C-alpha cells in the first residue's frame, strides 16, 4: 500500500486511464470553442466527427472540407487523415479536443444538427451612437479586444486620440497600434460615416463598424476583431 501511495504522488499520470477508440464511437458535434487563453470565442466552422466501429472516421467542418480515413489514437493524440488533435477530456457525452486554434468542446449526438446560431461574445452589444465632437473628443484606450484569429504579428488598435474637428464627420488626431513585440503612434484621420469608422494613417487603414459610442465607451467591430475602448482626457 505504501508503494502504491508513493507512485500516486510522484507519477499521477501513469494511473490515469488512456482514451480508447472504442470510447469515441458515435457522432460528436462542436458546441463551444475557446482560444489559447481559454476565452470563449464565436465560430461558424462547426466541427462534426463520426467514429465507426471499424475504426473508420469522418470529420467535417461547416463551410469547409470533409476528411475521411482510419482514426489513429496514440496516447492522447488523435489523427484523422491529416487532421490532428489532442484529447484533453473524454466522458460518455463530452469530448474536448485541442489544436492550434484552441479548445473544441464537442457533445455526443444521436444525429448531427445544423450549425449553431452565431455566438454573441459576452459584452459585445449595440448601443447609442453619438459622433459629435463633444462625445468623441479625447483619448480612447482599448481595454479589451477579442479576435478568434489572433496572431502575435498583427497590429491592433491600442488607442485613438481625437483632437481636432473637421467638416463632414472628420476628425484629426493620433492612433497607436501594437502587436506582441512593439507599439507605435502615428498621426491619423478619423472619419465617422454612418455607422462606419475609418482610421487612416500613413502606415495603415482600419475600417470598423461602430456598435456603440455613447461618450463613455466605444465598441468597434473590424473583421473578426472587437475593440472595447474607454475615453480619457475628455473636455
């Protein structure tokens, strides 16, 4: 008994049951996805996997290709054709797979269903849009951003400082951008046209849908990126 307890303390993983292909038999459909930082993200390329008793498997992503072949499971590494995952969790009705995108939470299904409705990220809501100089003037600092396609090399908006008003919804100021390695600030022209905000500098142009601009908070949607900004330095 003492030897068993010592092994349990020193090598807990050797006593954990490994996943088996027989445990995967059936249909699995993705219902939730987390990025590498384990933050929930929206997705449209729902993963569906079917494992047959023969070991043959099919994996399909909504809007993408279908891959079929013999499923291979070594330790917790799962591969189907050239699709590779690591099994993080497996119970009777739940399967969690990880890959370069993050964590995929799948549910056992009797039959596959249509793709889930586009998930709404917590905190992303539409509200008042006021583009008067009094409402937008000052420094807007990004306190949070979400991007399911996050890349460390991509330059994201760090802050926008609106200083001067020009005709037809145009403002002058500066904009700061940063990625995982560096940050820079540049002169910029900021234009609000309808519900679209354009931030133009010598280095780049960012166009975003304005979901909210109430003088206290501004929420911008640019492609897959959602920016949440708060205003500092208002007069």
